[in-house]
């Protein structure tokens, strides 16, 4: 004798076969976890095509010492300056990790970005009791029309026994080329932590917080209020390069220059408003630094990787190079490295560091993985 449960099951299956074939009330468009309104002010650059806005989660980044340490007096200042200009991205700039969502920009400069997923654990800094993720809103010209911001990674010359052009950690441009993106970034809500002398807020970021909040070196806003739990919109004035240098030497994080510009608010309290390009009175940030918002990095731990010099001279076409004493915040080093920039036509800037003796972590790694100090390759210029 059939039980009531089996009779009910047969009835449900029969109704599905005789009806429309799906349960009613369970379909429809999914509901976003949160939505952010965006307002881009000003006039798009001439020739801009289909404009979109992307919400891009940021990556933790460690500043390359070569890019901020004063040039060693023993080195060729002209050559080192040239390689830094060609290969250093803004040491205090936003570093993309992953594009979370995209939305078309309306003719009036507005857009709404919907998020349907929380940032994954690899995007959050901290532990399960206190962690946070930060994002920038990026307006871009979708050159290939695929509806998403393509991220590229720096293209490096070959290392010993392998090709520097091997696959990295970037998301690519959708065309399978990790080193180029057809998309052109035109502006963003969060470009850099460097203070704008004119007072215009240049650090407006999206935050997602779980648990408590601890101030760290992950895009710090020291002096501002803590981000609220869950999603929020934050703003800050930024800090000066001099204050950043002093704080680094003391092992702390730099304080915000103008605490009156600190903002912590809910996503529904208003649009995130920013313009194209950069504030006109912010000469320390180059237009190239805006384009770097389509550039991620090759290592997930954001550390500098050192290379064993190959037996044959690497291809230095369209690259800038220099012999540099290993940069140090302490006593001067006698180690000399050969530093090579990316190519002049690359989507992303970057530096490659060759050392005669050492390992991927650097020359001070205890037992070296390679040692060519007594017999350098014939092409070695340092």
C-alpha cells in the first residue's frame, strides 16, 4: 500500500509532466547582493567608443625598493632614472586583481553595477576574524566589445632555461594574450593613495569587511574611520610621498593628509562620482598610471622576483636597462643587478631583475640557487 509521501511525490511529478515543465515562483532574474550607482563627470576623450564601468577588486602590493629608494651615488643616475621611468608603476597606486562586474555607461555618464557574489578569500586581507577587500570603479573604452575589462600582465624577457613570456597570473584580454589588453582605461574612483594638492578626493573605494577591522599596509587609510561591516563606500584624501617614506622607515603606515575628507557610507546613500583622467593639479601621477588600472601583476604575493641570467643575451629590443646596486634601506649593498624594463609598446610597465648570485627571493637568501659571480655570461654588462 502506497504511503502518503509516495502518493504526494507521484502527484507532483505528474503535474510537472502535464504542466509547463518547471516549478513556478523559482525562476526570474537573480537578486544582486548589492548595487553601486556611478556618475562619471566631464566629457569622454575624443574617439572613445563603447564605454563601460567595471568594479575591480584590488591586490595587496609591496613597493619595489628600486622605485622608491634614492639612486645610489655609485650608479649612472641617467641610466637608472630612465629604467625607473620606463618600468616603475605608481608605488602607491591601485593594483587590480580581478574584475568582479561590468555595466554599460549611459549617455548621461551614469551606471549601476550589480554584484552577485562576495569577494573570494584570496581577495581579502586578514584572517577569518578580521579581513577586508577593496575595489576601484573603473571607466573604460571596451575596444573589443566583449563587455568586460581585460587585464594584462607585464611582459618579461627570458630567464635561464625558460621563457619570461610564459603564462602568468593575469586574466588576459579575452583574446588569449596575457600581455596586452585592447581596452583603454579612461578614469577611476581609486587610482592612487598619493595626496592631491588641490584637495579633490582621488581615493574613493568600495570595501567589503568581515569581522573586526585592523589597520594594515593593505591600502591604508590611517586616521579615517573603520569601514562598516559588509559593503560600503569609502573616501580619503591620500597622503604625501614624503610621509609615506617616513612611515616606511619607521615601520608604520602613513597618516591621511586631510581627515576632513574621510568618508564611510552605505552603498545606497548616493553615487560614487569621479571624472575622466586625473585632476589637473596632480602632476606626480602620470596619465600612464591611469592605464595601469588595466594591469595586474604576475605574482600573487606581490613580491619582486629575481632572475638567473641566461647563457645568451636576452632580447632587449624596445627595452630600457641599467646596472644598479641592489637597493637597500640600510647599509649600501655591493651586489649589482641588471634591471630591464618592459617594452615601450607593452600594455603594462614592469621590471626584470637579473643577479649573478642568489635565488628568486634575492641575493640574500642563504644558500644560492645559482652562482655565476666567478664566470658571468659573456653578455653581462655590469
